[in-house]
C-alpha cells in the first residue's frame, strides 16, 4: 500500500509539472468518459477548458498516453522547438506541446474533415498561437487519395475500398523536412512506412521522431523496412508495444483490421544531452 500511495504521489507530481490538476473532479470526469458508449460526441474539461471530442474512449486513450505517460516529451534547449504533428486528431498532442514549451512552432496535419473541425475548435478555444493546422494527410506525394473515416482516431488511407471512403488531399511530407525539425510525430494509421521511405533523404534534419506503426491482418508487414530506414538515417531506436496478442503463436487478436501496433521512438545521441 505504501508503494502504491508513493506511486500515486509521483504521478500527481508529474502531472502538475505540466499544469495538469489531478483532483477528485478529474477522476470523476475520467470515470464519466470511460462509461460512455463509443462514437458519441461530448465535451470534457480535463484540459482545463471545454474540449469537444467525438469519442470518449479514443480521447481517454490519447490523454493517458500523452499526458499520463508523457510519451511525446523530448529534450530541447529552448522554448521554441519545431514540431510536425502528423495525425493531430482532435488536438490532444498539440495541447501537450503547447504546455510543454512556451512558444513551440507547430504544423499539425489532420485529413479527416470532421475530426479537423474538432481540432480547429479546440485549439481556438485554448488560445493556441504559432500552430499551423492543415486539413490534409501526409503522404509521399501531393495528390488526392481515398480515405476511410472511422469517426474517432483510426481513420486511414483507403488501402482496401470501403463503403465509407471519402476523398482527401495529401501533402508530401518530405517538402516540410528542409529545415531542422526537433520532433516529427507521426500517427497516420498505416501510411507511415510509405512516408518514411520517401522522406529518407531529408530525415537527417530531424532530431527526434515518433512513429506509431500499424500492422494490418492479411497485408504485408513493413516494420523491417521502417526500422531499417530510421537506423540508416542515424536514429537510435526504442520500441513500446501498444496492441499485441498475448499468445500470437496460438491466436492473433485483431482490432479495426490491425493485428499489431507499436510505438517507435527514434533519437540521436546529441538530442538527449
């Protein structure tokens, strides 16, 4: 019990460092959100202001990873890091960066027009400055692609034609990597390997990288190509499992067509000094 209480105290201390109040009210709000059915719009005051979300479950998962576990934290000597947020969703990651640094220069990409409206509204309410938001996806070219809108945080480029597919505009990420980028955050639901391989010549300008890797059941796995590209670009790699099967040699669990998800972190030695 003593160790448990000590851990809770540590978590509260870490939370307060980023201006997050873990009060009885916040625990009640988390409990309310956890009980909500999927894909029902609601608002939450966990960020400290009214924050509009299309799905409580995906919001809580993001909140726990980003604010609870601090997964996007990185070393930077000043308060104006250059950040590319690919797959910004409703704005939780942007909000984190804005609280972590006083004046970050953020470009955020979100292709789903419905989700983009939440991102736009939430950042406006937060009073965010120096954030450029772009209603396009990142890809290996500037083009138009079909996109499966999932309704929360799992929208993806339409690899297999789906009935709910829409058309989106894309930008070539490589064209945004001609300057020093302190953090490239990429959560683009399966497009990550295509984009990384196209961007290899410019990855030397990236100091830290986060990629959420998605493996789709029945589709070729590209994790090896992704990791090799990052290592050959000079990154030191660290992996965190997200969605894995307990006994994959017996049975592989699948969620929204994905049979595995990994968080891939890449850093350079000097970026950690």
